[in-house]
C-alpha cells in the first residue's frame, strides 16, 4: 500500500529501497524510512495522509524502542502532532500513546493466543504490561485476575484508563513500578501464569518470574533468537530457556511470535515449572 501511494513520487529504485510495511494504529501511521529517502520524508507523509482517509497523523520513527520505559522518538511528517489515539482489538478499546508508552499492533495474534490459554479463575502476573492490552483482552474473555505491572508511569496511567473503558469478566490490577520489586513485596507465589513480554531482557527477570509463579504454574518466556533457518528458531529458544533456567521445567511448546530482523526472531516458550 505504501509503495502504491508513492509510485508517482519515487523512482522504481527508490520504491524498492522504501520499507513497504508500516504500522497503522487508529488514526496514526508510523513509517520507517531508509536514510537515503529521508530528504523526501515530508512528501511521503503527505502522500500517506491523503491516501489513508481515516488517518490524521503520520510519524516517522526516528529511533528504535529503547530504555526501561520502552519508548521511541517519533517525528511528525504530516497532519496533527498528537501521539495519542484509540485502538480496537478483539472487542476491546484502548487509548495508546505511540511515542510515550510501549504498544505494538504486531502482537495481536499472540494476545489472542494467551487470552485463550488462560483458564477461568486463574491469576496471572503480566510483568511488562505496557498499556495493558494482554491483561485486558484476557480479563475480557475470562473471569481471571491479572496483575498488570509496568515501570513507565504513562503506560500504567493508560492501563488504568483502558480498564475503565472496557467491560471485563475478570479483574485487572494495574501497578506502576519495577517488576522485580513489586513481585518481591506483593506477589510471591501469587500467579498461576506469568507473562514475560520483554524478550531482550528475559534472562535478567527470569528469577522474578519464577518467584511469582506457583508450583505447577506456567511461564510464557519470550526471547530474541538468531536462527539460520526459521524452522529452527522455536527449538533454539527452548534450548536457551533450559540453559538459563535454575528450576525444573516442562516445555509445553514454543513458537515464533514475529520476525525482528534478518534471521532474527521473537519467540515464546511456554513452560510449566516445579518448585
């Protein structure tokens, strides 16, 4: 769609260079532009704003998601300079701030999978919850309790707003702060299920995930794995988990969540732990 919108503006060579995928989140588009085309970013932004009728803002992603708060720098290239929008998924409404709190539309399939795995009456700790999407979708479907943790105060505030926006079968409890500290102080052996959606730092927080998970509970362990063959990524992530885990674990399954680079994948391993 992006290349089609720009075919009258860019040469065939430039179109090939342009990254065709972009994220549309509610009324916002976020686009990644190669360095060679940055001089044309305003033209690209205006073309997208005109072509996608429901969009009010087009942003260029000027940095990767980084830091403890998992934020990124966005530069307005067309439309209204407002990074907050409403996003809908699986019957839920969310207010998201695409610059100041972690959110990815590319995890929708995984959010649906987790919400279907959760059982009625379960307690889940979502250690890195962002604006609360995994937590709220789960509690919308099931009568469960979800502790939704995030160190970013803006993310936690948005989670609180999103809880109020949705009619839930279960309960979501938003707590702002460091996941390790919150678990040590409030959530030891509380969880039937623990979600670790911080793939670049999962090893660092695995001990905390184990602490909050009951004997016989399940941990969803996300990681970034390099694999020459895509088909090997799941098995490699299982092997990595078993190498770093200090506790007896039964592998329930693994899968690729999404590609994150050339021969580089975000994976999840589902494990049942024994204490």
